[in-house]
C-alpha cells in the first residue's frame, strides 16, 4: 500500500491497518457464529442436542482427566512387574 504521493506507510499506519483488519475479521466471524446460533435455536430437537452435547463434553473431560491427572504407577510396582516378566521369559527358555 502506498500513499497518493508515492511514499510508503509508516509503522503507525501499518499497525492501524492491522488492527482494523483484525477487527473486521472478528466482526465477520461473530456474525457467522450468530447466524449459526440462530439456526440452532430453530431446531425442534434442541433439548436432545444440548443433552448430547453435555454428555459428550463430560466424556471428553473424563478422558482429559484420566490422561493428565492419573498418578504415575508406583516405582516398586513397575520394578516388580519387570522382574516377573524377565523371570517368566528366562524360565520359558530353559
């Protein structure tokens, strides 16, 4: 982008253009989202849809908790299982 007199925009003008572009993008996204919500509100099975969404969200939450909040296995338990597996493997060879 250049001015009418041929000079290039400065840092302030670039920043203002960037902010204006981001604001326009946000407004377009918001209007699209509101259109989707209004279409959703016209559905006859909205209650069932919300209940399904709630159950799915709970299931995802349980998976996340199981993945990240589960305590690591006890160190001695891991060692005991390793020794047991090695012992069984060695006794099977003989």
